[in-house]
């Protein structure tokens, strides 16, 4: 299925700052988007499996492990005032995050929904005029598509490691139990560290100190108890608010 692209809203802004500050913030939003995806997806599946639909969907069958939606697009520039990414220079992290000639719209979530799942939702919305289901699905698509501009070398490097992690863990954690669970958060953090450490060892062997410096900034977020704790409280707050707004039992989403 071709990726569905959309433009940023007119009020959107390009996030500024050096890579030193941008990467931990990006890792934090990736953490939040992953868990919001999980509970929105479960809300939709639970609703479709209940009366009047009784769709009989399994708990993760509609998950796409690659992004199906994308807000914004990358930038390619031949302007010499922009930088090429310096793979072997650890000081690259002190350059502005948007100063590079090859910029990608890097997904926060990088998950999506299968065409079959989208079709089931569309049919249910059409036949039952289900505004709650429509609102949940539009929210899920937005979280699937959200991005920020990052150097392409990061998007196809350490960020790709987290993309694969999200695909693997989404299938594992969407098992019918409440996805917003402290154990799931711990599993995510431990797996992200393990996967990035493995990637770091390979890049270190290639002498790519600039890439290693970027990886270390992802790892700095996962090790920052206060920052992780703040993002986890935000996830739980998001889930509580959406459960309240849609009349969904909190215990079905939060352990």
C-alpha cells in the first residue's frame, strides 16, 4: 500500500536546536507515540469486536510494522551553506538539527494500519455513522504520520533501529491486555538500549564517531529517569483523557 502523505498544518513549526538537544527530545516523542499508538489501536479493535459489529478481529492483525501515513516530507538542498552529515566527527551533534543538505521527515511512531483494517473501519463508520470510531481512527492515523525533520543519516541509522523495535514490540504488546503497563515501559527501554548498543558497536568499528555521538544521545534519554518518568506520566495522562472522552473503561487500557 503506498504511503499516504499529508502536509503539515499551517500553524506547525520546524523544531530548532542542535542535534545535542533535538535527539533526546525525538527519542522521548518516539517513546510516547509508540504507546499512544498501542492504546488507540486497542480502543478501535475493542470497539469493532463488540456489538453491533462483532468483527472478530485478533489483537494485532491490523498492525503494519512500517509507516502507512506521513506528515511532511524531507528536504534536499544543494546550497553550500547547508552541511553534509559528518559520519566520523563527534562534533556533528553541535550543529543545528535542520542545517543538513539531506533532511528526512523522521517518524515518531513509524507504525501503520493494514488496508484490510482500514477498510473494516471505513465500512463500520459508513454503515453505523459511528463518530467515536471515526474520531479514534483519525487520531490513530495522525499518530502514525507524525514526523519531525532530522538528518537523513540519523533517519536511516539509529532511528531505523527504533523503527524495527516499534514493529516488533507492537505485535508483542498488543495481546489483549492493557498496553499502558509499567512492565511494557520497562521492556521498551531495555530493548531500545540493547538494540542501539549493538548498532553502536558496529558504528564504532567503522570509525563513525559522529554516528556514535548521535546514538549516545538516544541512550542518554533512556537513562534519564526524570525525563522518561515525565514522558510516561504524559502517556498515562493521554490514555486517561481519551478513555474519559470516549467512555472507555480505564482498566482496559491502563494496567
